[in-house]
């Protein structure tokens, strides 16, 4: 019985130590890597993109959009490149590419949301190294939509919310496991 | 009394000595913190340019830098100081009076010194990496485990040599110094071997070192940083890792033989 109290107690104190490390990791502030803002109009049944970035699990992309009209905003796991076509630079991604991707590779749609005449903010932390491209699609067949976007890429040691949640869950378990052992040790010291 | 109970007695006594409060907790804290602080996915990696295996190797290698050194300190302390002081104080002689074979006593001591330390180190590091990048770690678990196996082989070899020295000298101070010297000597020797291999464009020196420290061949397999003159195949990586563990097992086998038959206390 005493041996099991010791084993569980030490497991508890180790859990508390790990939780403290996770809390410390979650408290280290994020570093701003890059941020850019812009605006564009999206013609009916057309797409517009903001370019591609390679993201890793220590990065968080934060996006804020203001939409006039109706737009579907996608975060796609694709790489688009600028091309010089008919005297202008444009990304090599059009509405046909989007339709094909949605039908044949739905797993590459990381995030999707329809935004209608509103301000909307969201953030995303990848769980692997991936290419990410924000795509605006205007589903309307007659109205042009306008979007202003603000994209920020931040770097952190770990996904803060996830790490903090684990620390918050592990700490009470650790304390519960450690209390009998700590009380036992304290009683023994008092007797000595 | 069965054989299980005296074995557990020796094991619990060894764990109690090796991991006095708050040793275990401090090391657990450092492993968890170190994994996140040193984890790096590489700034220049492009999603198309690197395979998932190479990314998994890169991130595991980056987390191994300082946490591996902390792990080595813990293992060296346990073997040199733990076993050495038990021999000096005559605690091992007391264990010999237990209804337990000598190899059982050494197994219990090594389970405490190495097994618990390995469990703590790998458990915390792999869990932390899973929290960080589940879609890299889980699909590439084989690569992750191979990277750990290749990186831990040389420290385990030194641990075996330290075990032999501690048993021979019956004190841990000198074996601790020898262990640390051997650990740092490897980085110097591999540096010299690398320069030699690059100038001669002959990988023999690197292949010899890979037989005791297979992290070198794994690094060349995934990174190819040392040049085109050596492009090891995956089977070669497995072969070098296997050979290194055969050497480690042989050194520990010698330790068991010495402890069981030659150690006169």
C-alpha cells in the first residue's frame, strides 16, 4: 500500500512538473513574423487569392476580413504562383481549379466559411508543414464583392491553447495523486 | 518467498536512491520545456522540397540537442554515482544475501538507472512532439523511433563502458569522468573523420564511426550534408543502427558476466 502511494505520488509530482513546463511554454509571447493587408474586388463566380506561404506547427496564421457582398473564404493546402499572362501578373489559380480541388481533393480544404457583409476574424495553427493559400470565392452570379483583409503570421513555441488546456487538466490530476504521498512524507518527517 | 518480491525490493530501493525528490520532477520539467524550446521545423523548409520523413527527422533531431545531454547526465549520474556508491557503501553486498541471482540484482539496478530514465525521456519527448505536430509524428512514428534509436546508441554504449569501469574500480568518480570525456570526444572524432572523408572523398572513416554512433549515417541519409561521395541507402542505416546495438548489448553482456562471476565482494 505504502509503495503504491509513493509510486502514484511521484507520478503526480512529475505530472505537476510537466504541467508547469507547459504553462511556462504557453506564457512565452508570440513573435510577429510577417503581416500584410490589402483589398480587392472579386467578380461574380470568380476567385482571388493572397498568395501562398509555407506554415509549420510553430506558426499561427491570423486573418481578419471585412466583406461587402458575399464571399466564401477558404484556407487551402495548395501552392499558387504568380504568372505573367497577357501583360499582367496573376496567380495560376482560377475558379475551375477551385471547383476541381473541392471535388477531387476536399482534404486540402483546411478551413471554409461564407462571409456576408460582415467583419470576420479567425486563426489557424497547422499540425504539419504545409502550403497555405487564402482564397476568396464570389458565389454570386451578378454582384461583385469587395474584401479587405489583414493577414498576420505569428511564431510561437507550441500551440498555446492546446498546451494550456493540457496543463490545466494535468495539474489537478497530479495534485490528487501527490497529496497522499506528500502527507505521508510530512507525517514521517514529523515523527522523526 | 518467490523471486519477484526480492527483485521488486532491490528495484524500489534503487529507484528510491536514483530519483530522490525532486530529481525526477526537475528532469521531467527540463525534458518537457526543452522539447518545445528546441523543436524546430527549419526556416528554409518548403512543403514540396522536403519529404514528411525528412521533416520528422529534422524536428526530432532538433529536440534532441540539449534534452539528450540532460538525459545523459541523469544516466551517467545513476550508473557512476548510484552503482558506485552502492559498491563503496556495501549495499550491493547486502543485496547478495537476498534470494536473488546476481544478474537479477544488476537487472534491477539497470532498470532503475537506465529504464526509468529512458521511459521518462522518451515518454515526455514523444508526447510533447505529438502535441506540437500530430500529423507529422503519428504517420512517421517509424522515422521518429529510428531517430531516437540512432541517437541513443552512443550514449548507451558509454553507459555500458561506465558500468564496466564502475564494477572494475568499485567507485563511480573516475568512470563518470571517463564517460563525459568519451561523450565529448565523439564530437571531436566525428569532426576529424568528416574532414578526412571530405578531403579524400572516401566515406570509410564515417562508416566506422557510424557503427558506434549511427546518428551520423542517419543524418547523411536524410540531409546529405557531407557531400555526394556517400549516399547511404535505408538498409544501410538499419544495418549501422543494428551493429551499434549489437556492440552496446555486448558491452552490457560483459558487465553482466563480470558482475555475476568475477566481482568478488
